[in-house]
C-alpha cells in the first residue's frame, strides 16, 4: 500500500503552481473563477484552496483500494467530487495524447516540415532506441510524408545596423571610386 500524502505539501501550493502545471488545471481555474463570479456562489473558497483540497483527496484516494476510494470520494462535497472527476478525466486525456500514434497524427496534421522537424528528431533520437522496427518505420514514413508536402521557402533577412551599407546599385557622381 502506498504512503498517505501529507496535507501540508498540498496546502502550500499557489495559483502560479497550478498555472505552471497547465492542462486541466488551467481549465479548472477558469471554471472555478467563473463560478465565483456568479451571485449564488459568492463566498466560495478561492480556486487555489479548492484545487489543493481536490488534489489531496485524489492522491489520498489512490492509496486506497478501489472500493474504499469510491466511498471516500463520495463523502466529499459536490464541488470537490466534480473537481476530482475532472482531474481524473484530464489525466486520462493526457495519457492518451502522449501515445506514439497521437504524436504521429499531430506531425501529419502540420503540412510544413519546419514546424514539426524538432518533434520528429526527438522521436527518432529517444523513441528510436526503444521502439519496435514497425514503430520506427512509422516515424520515418511520417517524416517523409511531411517533407513531401512541404514547399521550399527562402527567407532572406538583411538586418544591418550602425554601418554604411548601400543595398543595390548606387549611381551618383558624388560617389567616386579611386
């Protein structure tokens, strides 16, 4: 059985902590802030306090057996139960989003190689060492497909500062070469 979480570690978390975590937490902060603005929810605890409590209860419930966890969560107030449910759903979505096929689909959705080449290189370097040959071929096929769809673009950036440069032709009798 896992060690029970320490409540103090959760109660010191701030709003910036949750914003830094991103994902479902940003959605929950927005949702809770909108709820607090409604007249019927005046006096509701701050989003940080509610998230701290929900995170603690979720982590605590994960140390229990499934039956005990359901009973424990059922005892929580409705808002905390809803937050725990949303956080669990968000964790499932994040896990599903990080599958190899989801990353390859993301790569293929972007038609320009320049926008996804870092992701492709990361997959080839990190995943290429541990994945099967079939998965590695999927990565290479996705890379080739994106490269085939990409159009060559040439970007010329002439940025000159604090110098005497005359771009183009200079035809003036005052400028004489010696």
